[in-house]
């Protein structure tokens, strides 16, 4: 590890000013950053801990605004939150797929998203929750929708000095689900990740959202597939079309884990399964 | 009920407390005052000429104390590459600095100028004439050319008769095999019994296939580490995490020209080895060189990434296998042609190709094996080196034959298994081994005979054989005035061997296991001991311990005879006391009293000595059955049941034996389903646990272990080495179960989801 300066600011404004400088990195849970620094893949000159800034951690819930998750909330807390398990099951399931319990006790949801890996396990769940991302800097605050946050692998719309503070999930789904394609049962990275959320009015799907991870340079929504579901009653034929539409929306790469072709096929298979599961939850 | 009181019982391991409390001292816990940190400078190319190595910038970095290259190696044995690198991560130099970060920075500052050369990673490409010749090797003939050339040579030697016609005919025949000249060959191994061509001709069914097994890493938890300290007199002390301290001592002596007695190797608690912890070059020699140059202790410790790029993993291989059998289930012939991916070093494991013969009566057998150079690190031993690969091919093909002739896979195996006195193809006569007992035990326990399977579920069976090694060892045992017993030896404890040694000595001296303690010495103090690998320790050190305890036993009776004034024939050692046989009233004297008495005798204290080198070993069999469920849409396989039996001869500590069976089986499962070192033009591309997957406890149900005991004539209490056999059949067990589940066979490991999907598609199943 290379030497660096370490800061522990107590206000967002202070953190933002420090973070706006060159070669600065934010430290949230540290489960990605510290490993990167040890491997010399990351060589920040200053590391700014968000630990001492009040108000960044914790989950709140109210009837009008839905659920709000502070960026410094531990992934384990997201996984175990009864509110999130109930209203955003896909997000809780995604959180439960990250690393080991020890890692999830350290890692934060803000870090998982700001790292901007297309394979992040919480991202598909946030996509189908229509999450709004609150961002703060010394110049003020702004909000972007989660599906506008990412611009490429490891890249976001955040400019120097901007810090994610909160994820707001205003629209609960009546059923949602996340499936990760992997080899090892636990502690594996997503070969692909698929989340689906649906709302039902009797048998008719009133709203549907499908989020895909690790199948494109950024996490994506499969909007064509979603539109096929909206206003319709689910049938086996429809689900097949939805799977195919989701696969068509993906543009995966081949790498050492598997081929692009396999990823595309799995988008098809797992979208069908995920939607089916979400529908089951919505009607059950 | 066992006739024994301590052996054959499950007892707590002698190292249980130090392991559980974290008190055990591993290599990285050693920290002598003034210690420097070493770092190996590694090639960033997989194949390149080295044009220059410039250390000047690194030397200027504050905190750097020494930089060494091959020029510093007195014997000239290759420690660092000089003119050419053969794989990504090959050592070029080493740095010692006051801080690990400085050492790392200095390593980065050393400028290497490369002339990049073409790379070859695939063995089947490397043997072609178009491949780059990596080590200037001469080409070798394949099996047919080899045979014809041998005939030509034989005829040419006969000077009395004119064979020129025959010779030119044979020379013309050579032309029929233009592709049978292999390049980049590092070693070869050939065996033959009977006449395979005749055997195939007589067969009703002949199956031929190619099996591809990947290179896998031993993934011991503790990466290689050594701390070396050279003092001003030239004496070198090395704290080494190794399976064989005495081998490390001689390796350092040979490489660096230091007299043997000037080197003391202290083995530190081993964080796993599995055969991969014998290398001397890897960290020990650089640490000694850096310490000699700086006059300070130096630690050289590999990172996990370095373990993958420059460890000595198990070789992958490609095995072309052909088997012939009759419709009534007799195997008549088997022929194997194997290419082992040796990487940059010659031919580890290739001799194990012979294990395709399994434990079956195969009258006609032919095995040809070649080691092939590629642009990878060298390979070494991994738990039954070479056997899992060869047995994977052999046992998968047996199932294919069983299916073609419509015979149950277990019955087919039982029918062909060798029995005592049968000829071992290309290998002498079969001793008494529980082959059938072991397979029957696993079949019964797994419920094979009335097995049921839902859709996409399947059952697989396979067996694997292995014979433990043997080597020299020495043990001292002394009895103290409080009746306690102390053992002293020089062998590294490898998952329970010290416990087994302690049990054996407690048994013979009739004392409670708890009153025996065991101490391992370093190479300066302990008698020579063979390395802890090849399943040798319980066999070798168990026999040695027995001899030492029996020696002490003799001295104890001698002392009691003196003290009680009785003939030794009237005395017996029982429950830690020497009793006078049929004395009325009973008369006895305790071991403690005898030990105290011994201090003032002419003969002196009770010290037993055991020294042992060789006895012939007996093969062991592992038999396993798995039940799996395959998801035909995602290709993921779930293990529902995994049952493993093993003929262990005699289980000195049943729980430790079960631990070995479980551990080996899980490693075999991992090799079959997920583990694989992946290589590209640039070298190893998955050098870490993110993309080199080892299983967790969530991947498998509890392995059910079944101990079968058919005693080995020369083993202590009949014990055989138990560590290696359980990994040998699991690769095939898994592949056979997957085949049974989905009807499609996958011959290229690991059986990853994508391969399952592709195999189903190629068979018209389609996702």
C-alpha cells in the first residue's frame, strides 16, 4: 500500500471540499477500496472517511415518502430490514448475496453503488425500486434517478466533490425478486444479476420493472420487456417474450467467467424466473 | 470391541488448543529483531528475452538494503531468470528493505527490458511444429513412431544378418505418422502389458474419448513464507513453512554451497500443504541470499496472487483413452495417450498416467505419457499427484462401457476388480486389499441398490486407488519421574500425524493419551525425518514410534526386573505399571517410580529409540457415490448426497481419518465443478480467490464417511496412509452423476454451468 493522508471530516461540506481535490478517495465500508489500495490498483493521496458525518447511516420509513436508506447504511442492515424485505424484496435479496456476513457487516450500500461495478448485487434491486439518489456537495444538493447514475464500468455522473447521501424508494412493489447467476453458492460475484418488481391489480400487471446487472457497461432497465408485461395478464407465452426482450436489451461481454452468449441466454432464463417469482409474491 | 485402548479411538488432536486459541506459530508470526522484508521481482511477460535489468533507481530508494539477481547464486542453479523468462511471474531479482511497502516500491522501480516472444499455453498446441520451442527441446516420437523406431534400431543392431529390406519397409511405415512428432516435450513415460490391439479386436464394445483436466492450485490457507537469518560466522537459520525441513536444508545447501551443518531449518506450523510445500527455490533460497547480503534477518512472504502466478500447482492434462470390453462385462484392453501440462519445469505427475488401469483386471494395457512445456510456472505434487486426473478418465470411460453393455456401474466394477494374487497390469501381484468391500460399503450406505432419482437428478459412482509412500524417520521417547512420556522427532505435523504418533506410544507404554506430549525438533536437533507428503507420516513415523516405544518398553521391564528382583518373563506392563504376573497378593511398580529409580542405575534413564526407513506399502481404495440435481436451464449442479468410503487399513484416530476423507472428497468435488487456473497470452488470468473458486460449506451437504479396515501387513496396527486416496475418485464421481442426471457427458473439467448448457444444446436438448 502506498502512503496517503487520512481525513475524518464531520460535515458533508468539509468532506466534499476534500474530495474535490485530485487523487482523493472516499472511504465508506472500505471493502473495495482497501483491497484496491493493497493491490496498488488504487493509489489515492488522500482518503476521506465518511464515518464521522452524522445522518448518513440508517433506514427510515414513512407512509408518504416510502423507504429511505442512508448511503452509509451497512449492507447487512439492508438485507435484514423488515421494511425492505417486505416492500423491496429484490433489494434485500441482492444485499444478502454480497460477499460473506463479515463483509456485509462492513460494506455500505452507498459504497456498493458509488463503486459503479455493473455487477453490484444491490443495483438491480435499486433499479426496480426506482430509487432516487440524493447527492450532496459543497455547492448544494441534487437528486438523480438510479438509472441515470451510471455512465460506464466504474463511472457515474458524479463530479469531483459530489457524495451520495441517500437512496429514496418511494414506490413499494407488491412483489419483487432478485436472482444471481453464479457458480459458488455464496461469496461469488454475479455472472449476471436479474431483478424484477411488479404490481398487480387482480391478475393484471399494472406496473413492472426489470433490472439487469453485469450484462452491459452499466446496470440497465429492460424497458421493452417491462412494457410487454404492463397491462397484461401473465401467461407462459408472455413470459417467454419478456425473457427474450430482456436478453435483446442486454449487451454482455465475454470474459474469463463466461461467454457473452451464455450471459444473454441466462438473461432470458432468469428474467422469466424472476418475473414469475415476483408475480407469485405479488399475488401471494 | 477393539483389543486396543488408545489407538482406534477418537482423541482430541495434540494441537487442538494452540490452533483454536491462535497460539500456533505460523511462518509469518516469526519476527526476529531487525528483520527486513524481501520482495521478489517478477516477470510481467509470459515469454520474453530479457534485454536488460536495471536496478539503479531501486537502489537509490531510501530503506532498500539489498538487491540480488542470479549473479548472487553460487551454484548457478536457476533461482532467477537471466536471459529469458518462460512465464508470467517468473522471478528475476529480489529486494530487501526496511518496510514491506518500500520493498514493493523498489521492486516496481527495477526496470526490465523485454523482447516479447510468442506464447503457447495449450498443451495440444505446444506439441505442434508450429509452436514456439520454449526450452530448445528435441522433438519426441509418439507411440506408433516410437514402436517402429525401436524395431528399426533392433534390426540395425543385428550385424550378422541383412535387414535392409525390412528396415526400409519400416522406415516407409514411419511416414504414415507424420503428426506423431511432438515438440516441447519435457519428459515421457511408457508402460505396456499384453497386447492392446489383440484386446480391442476381441472386444464387443470399444469406447474412445478425450478427457481434459485443468491445472488446479493446492490453495493451502497459508501462502509460502520463510524467514532467514545468516550470522557473522556463516551459520544460517531458516524458519520455513514447509512439509519437509530436511529437504529444505539439503536444497539450500546444494543451491548456495553452504555446509549442511551450517544450516538449521525450523519448521513452523503449516497452514496446509497438500504436496505444494516442498519447494526450496520459491521463498527459502531468496530469503537466505538476502540475509547473507544484508547481515539482517529477512522475511520473504508470497501474496495470494504470487501463489497463483508462481506457486507449483497440480498439472492439467489431456488424456486420450480407449477401452474395450466384452458384452458380458469383462474389460479386455485399455490404451492411454496423455499430455501433461508441465509448464516451465519437467514432467511432474506424468508417471501417474498408469493409474488409468485402476484396480481392475485388464489383461492388455498400454500407457504413453508426455510432459509438455508451456508458458506457465512449473508444477508439483497435489494430494495423490496425477491420480485424480488419470482416474477421472478411467472411471468416466468405465461408466460409458457399463451403459453400452447395459450393466450396473457398481456391479461392472465389482466384476472386474482385482483380487489377492491377481496380476496387476504392468505391476506385479495384488496384495490383499479391500477393493470390493470398500465399493460395496459405499453402495450400501448410499442406498445405491434402490436408488431413486427425480427428473434432472442422477447418481454417480467411482473408485480411486493410491498407495502411501514410505521414508526414513527417527523418534526418541523418554519416560519421566512423574510417569509422563515425552516424544521427540523431526517430522512436520500434517493434520493429525503427531496425534497418531502419540496414540501409538501411549498404547504401547499403556499410559493415558493425556500423559504423552510430543515435541518437534529442528534440523539441528531432531533425527532425520522424511517429508510430510505422500501419505507417509502415519505409516513411517507410526512404525518408527512403535519401535521407539518398544525399545522403551524393554528398558522399563529391565528396570522393573532389577528393582523387583524378578525375571522379566514374570513381568508385564499394564495400565502404566509393571505387574508381577500372577503375584498374590498383587505386586506392581509404577512407570514414575521406575523412571525415578532409573536415574541412579548403571543403565540410566528410560530412553527409547526408533529408527525406520522402508517397508512395502499396501494400496488403498476410495469409493464414492454422489447424487446430484442439475438445473437444465441454468446448468448449475447441486449435490444432494455425497458418500465416501475408504479402506484405511486401520483407523488410528477415526475422527481424524474421517476429516481426511471429507477434505479429500471436497477437494475432488471442487476440481470437478469449479476450480481451474485460467491462462491467456499474458499468463494466469485468475490469480486470486475472486475468480479462482474454491467451495464453501454452503456448496455441499455433509460428506458421509465410511471407514473400511482391511489391515496393511506392514502398517502400524495395519494402518495405511489416508490423506491422498479420497481425492482420487471424486472428479469422476461428479462427472458420472451429472451424466446420469442429464444424459450428456462432459469430459472437460470443471463442469461449469455454461459447459452443461452447451453440452445439452449440442445434444439437441436446447435451453
